[in-house]
């Protein structure tokens, strides 16, 4: 996980959720297609290359990641721009 993500994430989520995000990130490879899907009644799904890798109830992981990526103090202006334009990927 990039260092620029680690400290802000540490400040936003409980330790167990931070470890979950770190574990998920550690398994990514260059070129992976990653989708995060949230439904209020179902929770959050992490899908990598078309396969569901993790399912979590609620949005406890999703909200901090969104703040990290597209919030007012996003860790990368370029990533924020790409995500908001729908051209990330």
C-alpha cells in the first residue's frame, strides 16, 4: 500500500478494518480490474478480475476509501480526477 494512503487510512478506520484493506491491497497485481460494489441492504463487495474476493457488511471500509480517493484532501489529485471522470482503469 502506498505510504501516502497508510497514515490517512490509519486515522479514518478501526485497526481491524485497516488490516483488512492492507491484506486486500497486498494481493493486487498490476493490471488487475478492481470493482467495489456497495448496496445498503447487502454491504460492500470487492471484486477483482470478475471474482468476488471479499464481502463485508455495511460501508465501514468503503467510506474511508472514498474520502481517501475523492475527498477534499484526496491522496492523489490525478486519481481523484480519473475516478470522478469515470476514466480510471
